[in-house]
């Protein structure tokens, strides 16, 4: 890794990217954001500035555009490492628009690797997902579990991207893939959080919007799963914990001397929480009434998945700091904040 402190953050105006930019500043790095703002807007860039009191270096453009990317490398580099968040991430939308997902998620990664090669930048942290496992045979799932058929085109893009990295790393890349479980919550300052486009697909934004009265009620997708209360089980992790793991991953690569390497880590808490448990906890923590009903299963949902985080805990010297209660409280505080901004 070069001695430069500059880190290119693709998708840095998005939910996880923006939280990571804050942690990069706090650790003495100089993040440079690249984002096409197609699934985000400048709100989070302003939030980063308010939290860090730093000028945010920002390039607006598409990561699939090789010429644009090359110009960013030339004008804002040299980069010590690239954090590649830029991707489409809606499972439901990927079923409706599979080709857009393949073009964007795979095209941006291949373009980025080519431009990294042209500029002699070797270190990359890739945003992968627990969806690569499909429904694992055993939970908690560890990194050596085989990939099952992905339930959605979105999941398939993450599987293909990991395959590309596995094939390409030996040509001179040093790569860490972080398989996120379910990132939730918001920055404790309430200056950053998730801004869903349209009606949220994900559970926690739907919960907070229902609690705020924007949605009439929450539907729990399926109450007849083979789990202790019949609802699906996930590993919900605070977004700031996800962000700090990226800083640890940069440090990890710095300490490794290999010319090329590829490592994969689960990024989860290790605690499986059911949808119903999460709802009850939200009500308890916030004291807000949450109307909900139990409905049909959502096609493509996995019954039960949570991480074995032993590898990431040991190798990256990282562990979670925030509880589920913290995550839900921060998500609720953020929801109230964006309502005020919009009203
Ligand atoms: N759920 C509900 N009601 C809702 C929304 C969700 O009951 O209104 C349930 C789902 O059925 C699921 C659980 O809440 O059992 C979590 O669902 P999310 O949509 O929040 O998240 P997923 O577990 O489906 O995760 C998927 C992908 C991740 C990806 C994430 C965010 O698996 O890789 O969506 O896009 F990161």
C-alpha cells in the first residue's frame, strides 16, 4: 500500500459509504467520494461535513464510466486503497430490472479493477453481502459455507463479483470482501442515516416510517417459518459498526506484505434476531406504538441467517460496539430528523 492517506470511496454519498467516510476522517485518512447520486443525494454529504467539519472532496459521476474514473484517479490520487460501495442494492427491484443490476454492479467493479491496474493501485475493500450464501445449511454461517443459488439477481451480482475478485486478485490485487449482514440504524449525531427512495423495502426503515405515521401499518412477511416465533431471523448490525470495520480492513491490508491476496469476512454481530423480536424491541426502546399485522411470506426471503463473526473479530481486531437497542433508537431519531427537514 502506498503512503498516501487518500482513500477513494465509490458510493460514498450512500448510506453505508457516508458513515464510513466519517470514520475515515476520524482515523486520519483523506477520503475522496465518487458517487453518481442516482440512489442518493447531497443530504448525506452535508451530514458528513457537519459531523467532521471537513471539506468533502466529491466527484459526481458513474463508476462504469472508465474515462471519468481514470480522470478521478489522475486528478485526486494517488489512492492508498479503494472502498467500493457503489452498487444497486434493492432485492425487489433487481427482479424487475435484472439487466440493469448486472450491468451496474458487475460493470462498475470490472471498470474499477481495470482503472486500478492502469494506475498501479492494488488495495480494494469490496462491499459484499450475506445474500451470497442463499439459505445456508448451518447457522451461524461461516465464510467457508458454499454459495447456494442466489435468491435474486441482486444476490447473484454479489456472487459474480466475488468470483471476479477471486479470479483477478492473483494478477496483483490485495482485496478484502466484507459480507454485510443487515446494516441498520443511523449515526448517533442524527446527521446521517438511510434515506429510502419511495416506500422502503427493508424492515427498519419501514418500521420507522410506520411509527412516524407515514405508513399505515407494518406487515410482517410470514409467521409460519421454522423459527421460535415463526418469523424470519437476521443478524442486524449498526451501520457505524459496519463503517469502522472498513477502517480496520484498510489497516489489515497495510500490515500484510503479500503482493496479492484475497480475504473474505462476515460482517455481522453473531446474534440472530427474529423480525418479531425486533418489532417488540423497537416498541420497548422508543415507547412508540407500532401497528403491525402478520401477512404472507415475501418471495425470495431466507428463513434464517446470522453470522459466525470469529474470523473478522480475530483478523481485523474488530467487534461491534452498538446494541440492537442503540440501532433502533438511532434509526428512530434519524426518522424524526428527516421528517423535520422535509416539513
Ligand atoms: N420484512 C418484513 N416486513 C417488511 C420488510 C421486511 O417482515 O416490511 C422482513 C423480511 O421478510 C425479512 C426481514 O424483515 O425477513 C429483513 O428484511 P430486509 O428487507 O430488511 O432485509 P433482507 O434480509 O431481505 O436483506 C436484503 C439482502 C441484503 C441487503 C439488504 C438491503 O439480503 O444483502 O436486503 O438491501 F443488504
